[in-house]
């Protein structure tokens, strides 16, 4: 009888020890898996911030003009080229909003909207016979002289700051 009770006690102890060790192993595996998921998510977030920083640089007024300058075009044609390019660049990167903060995305949208507004205002202020060179000159002067013209730098700083928080 004593041997049977001892045998039952040993089996129960082995089952408990086995269960505890299986539970500990499960916890370790799930922790490793979740930290791997966190690293993958952080990687996607960093990539999104990089792409949005590139977007802000590409839609900065001075960079748009240097990249898309068509001296023989009219001011209206240049206006459409600049606006369409901003829209294309923005739409190409629109999915990145999933990976960044709402504030970061709002800053990027505000930059896009502001640059389009500035281009439209200057283009509409010019006479119908104005050239692309006339529009580009006004836009570059604005970008160099007005603090609002450097909004892309502030947006880039916000994006860089948030990317550094992801890396920390």
C-alpha cells in the first residue's frame, strides 16, 4: 500500500513538474515571438518615416522647381505640372499613414495642402501670358524669404524626431 501511494505521489509530482516546465517553455517562446513582432513593426514604422521624409523633401517648393523646371512652358502649364507632381508623390506614399502617428501624418498632409495652395495663389496672381519662369521665380523667392516657405524642414524634423523615438 505504501509503495502504491509513493508511486502515485511520484507520478503526480512528475506531472506537475512537466506541466510547469511546459508552461515556462511556452512563456519563453511567446515572449520571443512578440519581441520579433515588435522588431518587425518597428522596421516598418522606420521605413514609413524614411519614405515620408523623402516625400517632404520631394514636394518642397525649391526641389519641385529644380526637378520639374520647363522654361518654355506657360505659368498655367507649370502650375498643373507642379500640382500633379505633388498629388502623385503624396498618393504614392498614402499607405504610410498606417505606420506613423496621426500628428506626423497630419503634418505631411498640411505640407502638401500648403504647397498646393501657394502654387495656385501665385499662379492665379500672374497675368495669363506669364511663363513658367515667372511662376518659378515667384515660388523660389517665396520659399527663400518667407518662413512659411520652409515648412518642409519643420515637417522633416517632426518625422525625424518620431523615427528616433521608434529606434529608442
